[in-house]
């Protein structure tokens, strides 16, 4: 006969930034956790509710270890948040947003950031597959989606307020800002256009009042400084003021 199986006990401490993901009992200081002895540290962290997209360094007894480390009895682990600005290696910085983040998608495009957006719910597998195929950072508030292994990269959107969402993503990823260069409807690049080229899209008042236009190279949508331009200008100015030298 064999003796009873020994299940390792480790101590885990989460960075304050990750507190919203973990149970209340584990939010302050290091807490004891019994593991099965075979699961990786990455699996243990995710089992406690923290997507690995939000995890920076895993520090075990003062040294950094990979997510594949299998913790042993008595080890102490500090789970740190992602260091900012976060660099995504191997591809130009591009984003993919799920159906719930339409306003954020339009604001990123307004700032010239390459942002794909699914306006319908195509499902987590399809979103993850697109993220991998196009090498785009998946932005979502869906923790289950962010745990999918096939994602190219991902990030949790912490706030429900578009202003805060935009500020957080700009702070975290430090994208280059090129305002007024992308179509907020389809993400295509804009070009200058003569009034005659976009005349079919203009109503009488617009025809008489405006002479400067841009047009999307992809979908053909026309743009001009209309009634909502001041609101859009304010969004751009706030971003450029908060994050200078991004252009």
C-alpha cells in the first residue's frame, strides 16, 4: 500500500491591480493554497480567476519563473500585474475588439489606431481565431475569451466608461496616435476628397456649408467637420494632452 498523497501547499500574493479578479479572501497579503502537485503555476493563477493576459512577472522566492513552472510545497509566489507600457513583440500593434466595445473601437480609430471590431457576436472561438490569424491584441471584458490559448495576445478592459477605457488602453500599450486618418466605421485609411467625389452622400445643407472632405479608401464613406466635430475634437485633444509625443 502507498501512503496518502501529499498535496503541496503554496502561498500566493496578488498585486493590488489584480484584486478585482480574485476572491475577497485572497485580496490582502499572501494566502495559503493547496495544489494538486501537477498543475502549472499559470493554471493555478487562472483557476483563481486571473487571466494570464493580465499577469506580468511571477516571482517565486525572489526569482522570476515561467507560467509553466509546477509549484512545490512551501513555495511563495508573487503575481505581479503587467508592466506598462506593455510591448507586444513580433507584429505591428493592432487591436481587435468584441461586440461590447463599439464606442472604444470608434475612439481608437478616431486617433488613427488600427482597430478591428466585430459588430455582431461571432463567438469566442471565432474571435480568438481572428486574433491569431491577424496578430491582433484582443480587447475584451470577457475573462473566458481572454483565457483561450489560441489568442495572439489579449488585454482586459477594466472600466465600463468609454473615457476611462480609452485612457487605460493608451496608457497600457502606448500606440502611435495619428488622429483623423482612419474611418471610424470600417477602420480603413482616409484620403482627401473633392466635394464632387462625395456629392452623392451630401444633403443640401452640407453641400452649401462645407468644402473640405475626406473619404475612406475602403468603404467610401465621406467625412467633414459637421455638427459633432467639436465633440470629436475634444476626445482627440484630451488624448494628445494626456499622452504627448505619441505621433
